[in-house]
């Protein structure tokens, strides 16, 4: 009941702020206190946080801004003292007001996250800006994120690019990734895939997994560069080996399809599992598919259900759909149409066409629900409008028979045509019938013959024989010139995806 689809994960950008700086600042501008400061740093480094706290607090109370900053770090991290964000904010503020960029940056984070103070993006922006204007790359990056997301300020991609560039030019990898994304999408700058590649590469060569993933996607999907699956696989692997779940999924897909690497379903299953065990829904879904098909792992429907369920419970529509199929077919679980309906409905509610189609079938056929043609039509229509050929055929049949809707041969022909143009043989056969009879369309033996001919080439067994018989019957009503024209149209016909 339906086709299971895999997709590559898409482009990554950083849309969250950096973590607090949880390391001591060890450069001391005031030499009178340098020995005490170094003793505090040494105690912190060896894990003697109580001694580090004692020495640092004394310096902080003397107004030494680096010590005030470090004391804020200790309160924020709960080292040498109970964790206390309010105290952390107090000491960051003291250092920040003396112009210390790291403290300004951390104070900005506390306001952005609402730790120790009410969340206030405007205050966060103020402190990020002070640090950013001193050239502090992490603050420049966070300022860019605020402009990118419109937090504490009107969304402004041009300003976001400006700050990402300042941080990127200092070698800050996260900013380089985001600058690459801005060029990739043409946000705040003219779209320029070459520039995007340049910035992704700078971050990727520092080992940044998201940049490696984005670089791989450009090679994989031919985004502004010639398609090169081998290069894509190389960059996916680098990111995957760092534990990036998106890259693990994409590398698995390369192995599964044999793109850029020799096809190896066992390796595909291995990388899907790594992502799945991190809680990645797409990895869980694909690992479920591998168990369902016995590809790269022994076929095991129970395991397939387990992984589909994990992804489905995260709201992953394809997994919800496949879990519905497992219940409908009784694979890995007792057959249960009520459970199947439940999971189809969840996926259908997210707009997943195949689930909408299956829901339509259940209402149409009365599978463990009262037969309800109107509900069947409703769900067929939702899927049909997304281009699902099976739903288009079934919706056409409902109009043709007047089930759940007033009988309307014109609408039936419309939906048969949409599916037929995608190459659906049943739709081609039925559309041929409508042209032969002049039902819902003007009678036209040439088009009837063409559609029957196309159906004959796609059907097998009895369906093919039936299509041949009626095609030949139509031919008996045509001139040789008309038959030649119909055959020409069939030869030149090409399927097209319904939009």
C-alpha cells in the first residue's frame, strides 16, 4: 500500500546562539595581582574549584574585570560554588560594564536565554553589539543570528550578512557556515553559489560538520557546481565521523544507492543506525525501511516497527505512514486497522499524500470503519491535489460513479487525465474509454486510440489484453490516417509530473 521514499537532509545553518564561555580568562592586565590570578587559574585547571573560587572572588571584589568574568563563569557552571545564574549575571555585568568583551558576550547570552534575568532580546542585542564592536567573533556571530531571526530587532538579512562576515573573516566556523547559507539562498546578498562554496569550504577545512554537510549537499545535488557524488560522499563521511546525524543519514543514502561509493547496504544500515541511535527521526525511519526490506540487515518486521514507531512518535510523517502500513498488513504487529487508521491520520494531518490516499481507501472500502464515500473523496482529493496519481484515479472513479460526490463525468475525465499524464496505466485506459464514448470529453477516436496504446505498453496480463481489444475495436472505426496520427502521438508522448 504505497511507496516508501528516502530523501537527503537539507542545508544546515546555525540559528542558535553559542554556548557560554566556560573557561577561565588567563591573561592579566594588572601585574600587581598576576601571581594570585595565575594561582586561581592553576587551581581551576587541576579541578580544585573551591580554591579557584576563593582566590577569584577576592580578585573580583578588588574590581579586576577578568576575575569578575571568571567568577561569573564559576557561578554559571556551578564549579566551586552552587550554580546560581543570578550571581553569574551580577559578575558578568560588573566586568561587562568595564568593557570586557567576553563578559559582554556572556551577559548577552544570559539575556537571550533568560538565565538569571528575564529573557530580553533587546538587552541581549545591546551586549552582543558592545562585544561585537570590539571585534569579538562569537558576539559578531550571535549578533548576526539576531538579525537573521529578527530577535530583539527587525529581521535584516543585510545586517546579518555583515556580522557573519566580520566573524567569518576571523575564522569563526559557525559564522562561515551561515555566511555560506546566505550566499546559497541569496539572503542579504545576491545569490552566489561560488561564494557559498568558498565559505563552506573554509569552515569544513576546520572540521566543522555542518559546513562539511553543506559542501557535500552542493556536490550531491549539483547546486551551483557540477554534480560529483564522490566528493559529496567524502564530505558526508567527514561530518558523519564527527557524529553529525544529518551527514550520517546522507552518507547512508549514498551507500544505499551506490552514489559516489560502491553500493553497500550493510554500510548504509550501519550509518542509518548511528543516526537513529542519536534519536534522529530520519535515521530511525530509514533503519526501519532496511529491516522491513531485509536490506543490509536480516529482514525483521518487529525491528522495522520499533524504528518506525520511534520516528513516528517524533512526528515524522513518513514513519507514521509506514507504521500504519505495518498495522494494516499485520507485519511485526497484529493486524489492526484501527491502529493503521490512527497512524495514517497523523501523517495525513501533516499533508503527507500517501497517507491521505490510504485513509481514503479505508473509508472507500470500509476497512474497520463504516464505509463513507464522502470521507473517501475528501482524503483522495487532498492527495490528488498534491499530484498523487493513485488518488487521482480513485477520485476520478468516485466522480464517474457518483460515489460521495454528485456524478460528474467532466471532473472524472479531468482527474483521469492528471494521472494518465503521469504515466498511470489504469488512468490511461479509463481516459481512453471516455474519449471513445465522448463521456466528460468530446468524442475523439484518435486520442482514445493513443491512450489505449499507452496503457497496452504499461499493463500486463488480463488488463493488457482488455486494453488491446478495445484499442483494436476503436481502430476499426478509424481511417488509416487517423490510426497513424494516434500511433505518432503515442510514440512522442512523455510523462510529466503533475504540479
